[in-house]
C-alpha cells in the first residue's frame, strides 16, 4: 500500500517541482510557444556537424505564422532531428537497445501465437490487442532512449546504470526461470531495488558528469534500459517455463491462463522498474547536485596576506 | 565509403525544383511546399544533398527580432547532376518506350 501512494504522489510532486522551476514550461507565450520549444529540444539532440541545419529549422519556424502550421513544421523537423545521422558512439547503444527490444517483442509475440493468448475473449482479438499495446510500449521506450542516447556523455553511464540495476535485480531474485516467475521482493530486498539502486544511479550520474541535469538523464536512460533488459530476461523465462513451474495463485488453472498472467506480470514489472529508477534516480541526482553546489569552496584571501 | 544509390523520387523532385531556377536562393519551407514534402522529409534530403556537395547554403540576415533565415541553391556540381539525371531519364525512355506512354 505505501508503494501505491509513492506511485500516486511522485508524478504530482515532479510536476509541481517542474512548474515551480519554470512556470512558462506549461504555458504558451507569444515569444516561445510549444512548436518552438519542441524544435529547440529536438535540435539540441543534433550532432555538432548538423548545428547549422538545426538553426536553419529554427530560422524557418520563426517566419511561419499560424499555430497549426508551426506545429506541423516543428513536429516534422523534430522527427528528422531525432534520427538524423551522424550518431557517433551512441549508435552502438541504440543498436543494443533495438536488439534487446526486438528480441523481447519477438519472444512475446511467439508466446502469444503459440499459446493463442486472448483467443476467445474480446471477440478473439484480445491477444492481438495486447500485442499491439506491448509493441507501442516498446516503441515508446526506444524513442525515449534514442533521445537520451544522443545527449553528449549520457549513453555510457546510462547504459551501465541500466545494466547495474538489472544485475542487482537478478542477483536478488535468482537467475533461473522459476526465480523469475516466483520472486516477490520483501524486506531489505525491496529497499535495495526500490531505493538504494535507483539512488546510486542518480548520484553516480551526477558525480560522473558533474551536472545534476546530466545525472537526471542518466537515471532516465538507466531506467529505460533496465526495464527493457529485465523484460527480455523475464519473457525468455516465461518461454522456457511455459505453463510449467509452480502454479500461479491468480493465473487460472489453464496453461494459457498461467502464461498470460506471467507475461502480464512482466509488463507491470517493466512499468514499475522504469518508473522507480527514473523517479528515485531523478530525485537523487537533483539532491546530489544541490549538495555539491552547497559544498563550500576555500575562500580566496580577501586581504592578500597569504 | 560513400554509397552511390540512385536518388529517391522525392530527392529528384527537390532537385528539379531547385534546377528550375538554379541561380535563385530558396527557403526550406517554400521549397517543401512547392514539392509537397513535409519538413521531416525535406530537411534530411537537403542535408544529404549538401553533404554530397550538390547544394550550397547561405544565411539571410534576420529582420527585426526574427533570426536569420537559411537559403539554399544548387552548386555547379548539383546542376551537372540534375542534367545527368535528365539525360539518363531520356535515354531510358528512348530504350523503353513504355516509359513515354506512362508519362504521357
């Protein structure tokens, strides 16, 4: 139950913090509207070689009138900027993320087809709807990760953070397929996965880059990559076990029901893992940045006697 | 190593629009409107053409509080490339008259 309140209140707290920092972020003004902010954000992802083209898009947007026309132009440019090469070393990270996501989705789709999940319910298309939702989630994760990977100096610490969170989670739960479907964190395990690891990622990201904004991005990328890695591991575990292993309490008494329940648990776990690491890591990075800024530096001798 | 793939139909349209008046500097948005391309498709094409040296760019100074505006037009190499494209196309049409029929 306390965890439920954390989930409920944390996004509200983040929204209030963001609003207090910059109220204009949520309001359209005549000088900086939503299309301009979107385009500014997108061109900040471009590599330095493409900076001229980013300025070209901004210059063009400044000469367009009409909210709808501006938004269409900015959305198109943002899409182009998101994928425009060169990616440099971030390309390797993106390839890894795409491979992990594609493998997870392929196994998930294979299980849906093999066990005919959802057949019979919702006019026989329930499984396909679930599959489409999972695909949307995966694409969303990849888009978010691709934007973060392009930020200078974020890819390596972010992916290491994701790997770290995954390994700690697996070390606590156990590495076997049965461990994956039966593990329920309790006691200090929960403290480690929910608080210590995400906080460590946020702190390390801030200290690595000496910048709390970078630390927050590192935490977000770590959250996305850890979520996808754990999804792959857990989905493969379900594929290995199928309907075998210990029976689920709430998964029904059929093989199809058990597999469906386990896959559903994996998706919930994906959302929970991502949200927790991103939120706690975000807070830890912000706090670290605040403390680092407040650390007094040796004052210069005002009289010059030394 | 740079690949020499044939240009896409969208790229050909952009090249043709630029070649219609090669001396004239063009704005990105106007060019996109002329060839019916969204900004998300147009700018990657312009970037690739500039990378291949087929396009030159310049800046128009900003007026009032507006930022400078980007301009582009074909280089000499770009004009040669468009001429070569047109020649290759007419040669193909001569070899395969069906193209002429379909274009008519």
